[in-house]
C-alpha cells in the first residue's frame, strides 16, 4: 500500500510522534493505521502514543537571537496544562530546543524533530522523555528561522504566551523592538494593504454591502459608506494602518517612514492559536455514564 502524506499526517496527529517515525511505522505495517499505532506503542514512541488524543493547547513560546542579532529563532512547545509549563523540566526543555534551533537553523518542524541534541538524542526522542517526566502530552509544534543580512531584527515576548520577531530595514534596534511589541498587542494580518488577498477584501466588502442595504439609505450614500468601512477595515488589519500602541496619534506606517525604515517581515506566535480546545461538559458526562 502506498504511504501517502495524508496517512503520515493522520498518524502523527493521533500519536503526537515525529514524521519520520510515523512514516517508518506505516511502511512496516503496509499502511495499516491501527497496526502502526500498536507498533509505535511497542517501541520508543510508546510514551507519546499513550498520550495520543490529549489536546496540548498550553505551553511556552521562545525567541532566541544570535550574538550579531541577524538571526532569530521563534519556537512553540505545547503541553496539556499551564501547570506543567512552570516546571523546571519543561522550561529547560524549551530553552534547550531554542539553542539547538539557533545552531542548526532548521527549515521546518519535520527537519527539526530529527536533529540531534548534545546528549545524542534526537529532538523527537527528547520529547518522548519529557512526556515521561511530566506525565502529559508534549508537542514541539512549530519553529521558524528568521534572518536578515542588511536589516535589523526586533524581538518581543509578552509573558510566556506571545512572541514576535520583526525585521526592519536600517539599523534602529529600538524601533524594531517597538514594532514587535505593537504586533504582539495588535495582531495585524499583514504589513500593508497590497498584501491583503482579493478574496478577503471581496468577502468583507460583500458583508458591508449587505449591512449597508439594511440601513435603507440611497445607493449613493451606501457607496460612500462602503468606501469608509473598507478603509477602516484595512486600517485595522494591516500593520501600517494600525495606530501605534505607544502613540495612538500616529500609525505604524507613518512611524517607520519618519525613521527612514520599512518593515520587511514579521512572525507572531501565540500559544495554542489554531488548536481546538476540548471543553468538558460535566452534566453531559454524568448523564452519559448514568445511561450505561
């Protein structure tokens, strides 16, 4: 049976194990999902498989900068509960991964999980070990390498849950950090209007048109309303259009222009974003057990 990327993805999601381990298990079981899970439970991946199905939506984000401030690593590692993230074992694990990622500058998370720590263990094996220590599912969810040759990197962390790396032209490190702080607080979709997709703009416009029609105003007034609302929308979702958090009287776009700079890129990680959290319903649980 052909081992497709979809099969590997499903097994990884069900076991929390690395891509290569999942692919190997599927190859050895001719693509049989349940047999592959059993095989992984019988091997070194057992610790992770035992925690399969548990949603890891808490965790920590980490930013590691090179000495010359030209390379940054942003990383997210998840756990099931906030309690675990405060323990020395988990904090140390995340810090160690940050240092390794800065050294190796992985292209993606799959590559990173196969890389080797100073102990000789792969990141994936170390992840299994930390699961055994803390008793919860742990996921090395994502890692990204950010580099610049002639610009400046700004890094900002808000607590342990939000991390931002910004890249600006020029060499104003304080400005780059201020922009990163703003991004942490305001969560822009992109840098400028030209980076917004046509689909997104058309979708928002269609919504505004329907809302405006309900007002009962004439078409020429509705048209002006739409223009105004679209301008406001673009200002809210683009970095350059947003009011700067430290000085609401100016926009971020005006701020960087006044300092002869430009935002080249940014990355924002927030712990657990995009992960569907399980919500327990105690009443339904009790009723279900009573009907057994």
